[in-house]
C-alpha cells in the first residue's frame, strides 16, 4: 500500500462539490431561454390584457401614436421576404453543393467551397450596407423608389445562400458511396444519379437545413432594415417599400414607451412563436428517419 | 523466472520472488449468486465461485457469456457503465464490494485492471506512472522515482524506455503499451489483478512477452485472466472457470483446477468445449 | 431504340450541367461583386490613423480607435461570462449526465431553442433584463452579457463534441486506477477536449463580433473611448450601421469599417476551420 493518503477534501467529497458546481452552470445556461420568454411575457402582458391579442391583427394600421397596433403589414412583409428568399436560395444553394461534389474538379471545388465558407461569415450589417449603397440605387434606377421588397429578397437570399450550400454540402457528403457505385454500375449518367439516387437519400437532411435557414430568414433584422425602406404597408408589388416584424422592433424600440413598447415586445413573442413552430417542424421531420 | 529482457546493470536488482504454486486453496475472493444486467438484458446470472489467493485463475468460454462483465463487477467499474445493475455478494479479503458504503477508490487501488486494448493515457511514460501515485497521496519525489523504476523493471520495460521516460506513451509499440498499462496497474501495489484478454490485441511475440510477465507475477498477486485461448489457459493458469450462455444469459458451468477442467471435466459441456468440439 | 435513349439522356445531362455551372457562376459573380466593392472602396480609406484615431464629425472623418476598443471590451465581457458557464455546462452534459436523465434532456432542449432565437429578440431581452431590471443601463456590460447569452449554445455544443470525442477507454482505465472523477476530468479529459473548446470559442467570437441587432439597445451608440464597463460603447458593427443609415456622407468611412470587420471575421473563421481540421486529429500529447 502506498503511504498515507491526505487530501484537503476526500475524493468523493471533492467530486460531489465539483458536480454541484457544474450543475449550477448548467442550470444557468438552461434557464436563459426561460428568462427570455418570461421577460418578453412580462413586458407585453399589460398591453395584451387591455388591448387584447385580437387587435394586433385587426386594427386599422400600425400607428402607435394613435393607439393602433396592427402587426399584419409587417407580418406580410416578413412572410414575403422569407418566401422569396428561400425560394431562390434553396435551389441555388443545393446546386452549389451539387457543383462542388459532382461537377467541379477538386482544384475548382476547394476554392469554391472556401469562398462559400468565407461568405457565410460576413455579418449581416455588411451585406445590408452593400445593399444600401449599391443594390438600392440600382433598383431605384429601374423602378423608383429603390428600397423595396425586392431589395430585401435579394439581400436575404445572399445571406442565407452560403449556409444552405454548406449544409447541403455536408448532407451530400454523407450519402453512402455504395449508392453512387450502384448507380454507376447500372450505367446511370450523372444528373440521373443525382436526381434519382442522391436527392432521395439526402432529402431529409436537406429539408431540415432549409427549414433552419428559413428560421434565420425570419429573424434577420439589420440587413432588411437597411434596404427595405421601412414604410408600414402591405407590399403589393416587388418594388414597394415595406417593413418586417424584426425591422419594426429595431426601428421603434429606441423611442417607444408604455403601450407602444409593450406592443413591440408582443411582436417579439410572435417572432419566437414562428421560429418555435419552424424548429418543431424540422424536428418532427428529421425524427424517425432511417437515413439522413 | 526472470523476464527475458533482463541485462546486467550497475545497480543490484532483485529478481521477482516466486512462491511455489499455491495449491493450498485459501480463497481471497468469494462471489455468491452474482447477477448483472444491462438495462433489461442479463449479462450473466447466478454466478458463485471462489478465487484462491496468489493463484492464476482463467475464465474461459465463448464470447458473450459475461466473462468481461464479471470482471468489471469485481472492481465496481459497473458503477460508471450506464444502465448496469449488479445483484449478489462479492467479498474480497473480507470487504463487501457491492455495499454502497464501501470506499470504491480504496477498492480500486487494491484491485487493478488491465484491458484488452492497451490504453495508456496520452501523456509521457513517466506521467502515466506518476499520475496514479500522486493521486493516491504519494508526494515524495524520490519514492515515486524508485517505485517507477521498480515497476518498470518488473514488467521488463526498464531497459527499453529508461532513456526516454518523457516521450509519449502512445509512441510505444502495442506490446510495450500493454506492459506499460500493467506497470501502471502494478505501481499501486494491488492485491488482485483483473486481466481482460490482455494478449488478444497483440502480435504473437508481444503476446508471449506479456504472458511471461503474467506468469512471473504468480504468488505475489491474485490474478484473474479472461481468455479465449484455451492453450494459454492451460499454460499459465492454476484454476479455471468455464462460462457458457444458457437460457439467454451467461452461466458458470464448472470450476476447478486446470488439471481437473482439462483432463477430468465433470460436465459434458466442459468436456466438449475443452476438446474443441464446441465453442 | 438505344440511340433514342442516349440522346434523351444526353439532352437532360446537358441541361443539368448548364444549370449547375450557371448556378455556381452566379454565386461566384455575386460574391465577387460584393467583396470587390467593399475592398475597392474601403481600401483607400484604410490606414493606421484610421484604426487608432477617434471618430470626428459624427464619424465622417477620423477613425475607429475607441470603437475597436469598445468592441474588444464587449467581447471580453461576453467571453469572460460565457466561457466558464459554457465549459461547465458542456462538461456536465458530456460527462455527468446519462442519456435518460431529465435534467440533461431539458438543458439540451433549452439550448437548442436558444440557438434559434433571433438576435433582435436577444436585444429586447437584454434591454428588458440587463438594462432595465438589473439597472445597468446602456452599457458595455449589458451588451457583453447579452452577447454571452447568444454565444453560449455554440460554445457548449462544440465543447461537448470535444469531450465526446475522447475515447471511453481513458475513463474506464482512469476509474480502474481509483482516480477520482475530478482528477480524471482535469488531468485527462479537459486537455484532450481543448481543441473542441477552442473551435467553439472561435466560432462564438465570430458570431459575437458580427452581431448588431442585439447590441443596439444594450450597449448603446456612444462613440467615445469607454472609461468603465458601465459606460456605453459602440461596437464596430453598430458603427457601420450608424454611418450608413444615419450619417449622410458617412459612406466612405463605413466602407473602411466594413472592410476591417470583414477582415477580422475572415481571420477568425479561418482560424476556426484550421483548428478544426488540424488539432482535432492530434491525439498524442507530450507532457
């Protein structure tokens, strides 16, 4: 036996202390989301109570100084921007990934992938800035004014494209080699293989990735704020300026008081609800899949 | 029997004591009606046997009959395997191993374990050996150095590594790594050594060296060795126990001295297994 | 018959090929346009003076010195808070909770949700909690704490991965030697998990620097050199925002600031990629 064991704290007690500390850390971390929801609720409850949720969708317009709190124009703005950008970014992103894996030579694919990673790291404010000084005047020259739904869609597309491409890239890499060899052995040409073998195999992973990016598109604030014009109206054409839910909060928070401020918190809750629904859908879809 | 790597050295070196094979049975470990479950699945059921002090006992039988699980219950490694439940009684030198109030850390110092795949820590050779010593309270630098040299000589590694004690342990060959793991277990001066197929991941030459080492430890340590290799069991063990899967769980079929098991087995299953007709 | 099939395939293939290459070309062109534009306009205004001098005339002239300092301090607060909590949580989840434990599942689920919360909502929360309830006002502290909440899920996920990649044999052999869990953790597992931790750290820093929406209502707009943690301070991303939206004629400096931000982020993300590729494969450590 080795000589006397002397610990300041016996190993089992030390372990207990350490585990207790770690539990504390984890409790903090886990509680943050709760805090967020609770504080949002606290700030919005008084208004919800005496204005009522219904009016947030049925008032004449969003005009806080006159006590009107209709969120619908902003909801439409968010929806249109999101749908437009996802519709464009998804095929482009997936095709980019297909390009990297199946069409480009390694010498081309590596720098291409590197470029996409680079772009995934550019902050939204820089994209928004570029949109403001380059894109908006360009659109304005075609069809005034410049700031518009179209600008928002383009910028949003550019922002979510890299991440979709990277996620698709990872998903395509996971397709088992046997599938590809089997297709080659059957004499299937490249696109047919991609369409009939690779896509079905990577389907749920791709889908999950797209849904997550849709959530990001909904939550994007700065870039949209900078290029969309921030007029409270339901956009009726691509060239109409509009405002999203997120931009709404960012613009008015600085000077909002009382009910107005609380109304902004309500819209924050609505945002959380939308994203929660999306994440729940992504979860539900990717559950119980044998592959992907 | 000296390990084959000994060479004359400046410092006088005392070879390992070898006590005569201890066949006056004095049980050190007593297991009564031990059962182990992983979740709902039983690994083995109702095992009762005694292990004699200072002897080498081989646990034989085909894979999947709970031999390794049995080993892990002896030093309560089952505590950290998720979903594992153990029932029954184990006494090692009078200590009730499974009792909740037993000091597990003290237990694991007295019962050492070597795993199938050599797994030295990703540290230097020196640190691998120093680490457990320091953890168990030994602070004196000279004593530590002395112990390290002793144990490395015991496992036959001293001459091979004495010039590079600070190099990474993972840079050693498989056989050397396994011997280092044995040194690491031995440096705590345990009474019992649990060996889980220690040679199966090694090439034949390293395997032979490790086997010689195990034999040289007879008498000083009580050794349990799980092995698939019947010839190895026959070569080195004093006692043997045969495990088999019956009714969906591992069962202990027969125990006895190696001579009994291999030449005069009582159970027909044993006879079939040792003669190579089954398993 | 065979010829008809081949032609059909041939036509399809050609179309697909064109589509794919066009997509790639479009992507490359767009991004080269953006990056080129920023580089072109920003490079001319970049200089050492720019990086160190304080802004003058609402930022139209002068530099971004105090802003870089504010950004660094906000980052420091963010990491100083999120690192201990994040590593602690990751260690607990990876080493001390089983897959069935309720606590573990709840914590993981809540962190998953947290990582999906949009940054403006963090801004709202930060404003309501740190600025108002805790009374910190518009300050670097509020901003840093808000960012810490944002960065936590990234840090935890990556560190947990680092721990999971340590082979279980180490834990088993450490236990069989009678080593306490704390010792195993500190001397064996943590060093082995450091690469994962670093990757998470770097990714978190990247996300924090790029953040704007969460900071507008928490750390404020003041562009002076901050004197204390409770002072308001302007981060680089906010500076770009302000110059482009609120300051007519501020575009020139906005371009330069944007260039600085992009270069910083490139360096950070590049480091994360490099770390992930090289360090996570190194197992042998000389001690």
